[in-house]
C-alpha cells in the first residue's frame, strides 16, 4: 500500500492494480465499474470514462477535485460515475476509497430491491449485518452519491445495492473498498444459492455483533 509520503504516483500505480483486481475477481465486464482513491485533502483519483480495462495504466487515472472536476493537465475524462464518488468523499471524511460494480449476483439482488440478509458468519465479519438497498437514482448528478451516503448512514455495511443498478462500496482506502466489493459478490452468490434450496436460517443479532467486533478488531496479523 502507498504511504502518504509516496505521493500521487504510487497511488496511481495502486489504483491501476486494483482495477485489474476487479477483472480478475470477475466483478466487471467491458468498461463497466470503477475504483477511486482519495488523494490528499481535496482530490481523488478515478478511472477514466470508457477506457477498456486492459488499456488502463497508472497515468490514465484521472485526478479530480471533490466536485468531480478534473485537475489541470488531465488528458482523459473521468468515469461518468465521478459525481457519485465526489459526493461520498465530500460527505464521508473517513472514506479513502470507493468502488462501483455491476457484479452479477449482487446486482440481481439490487434488481429485486432486496437487501442481502445476514445469514453467514463471513457476512457478519465484513458487513456487520445485512447489505442494504439504496434508492433508484439516475447517473450524472448528486443523486447516486446522496443515496449511497444516506443508505450507509446507520449501517455497518461498507456496501450498498443501488436499486436497479449495482453495487457501491466504501473503505478506509481503495483496497478496502475493493475487498468489500469482492466479499459483497461472494455472499450475494452464496445466499442466492441457499435460497434456491430453502430458506436461509437467521443468525442471532448478538452473535453478529460478536463476529463483527472480533473480525474488525482482532482478526489477522
Ligand atoms: Zn453503474
């Protein structure tokens, strides 16, 4: 992971690698989906609009201000989701990375407008409860960003299913947001498959709390 002193070049390299991770994890097709990373107090880097994943390089990432306006000297247009990302960065100072995908299983839940219920220990670990559904919103203004921020307010989940659209995830940095996007698709798939064979068994809220607390605070090296 880039450290603050490494500067923007390291962050560009990291962001290009994280986009490859979306492809490798099977979360995106064609040019859909994007990752952004906060760059200092008043800017973020984001994928360019309409560039195929195999052509993305560190230099093609677009530096924007927190209104979504590209910095002087940027050659490419930012992703058309830039205003949603910008809204999240303006309203959530704790967020350092945002990811958007139309990953298949999670987006199938979004199409039905149904939250993914917390019925797996892996969901309790990462999401601390259900993965909620946000409102239907058209691309291009603040509507999607507002829907993300308002829906995630009051949820421990770093992922939201925007109705009829797809997944947005947040994280302390871009890598954490990518991890949430990978885990979101994984649990959406498992719970979907479970549903085909019957009704998933609910989990006790106190157990979800304990699992979440342990995973967030004690798990790992
Ligand atoms: Zn989308």
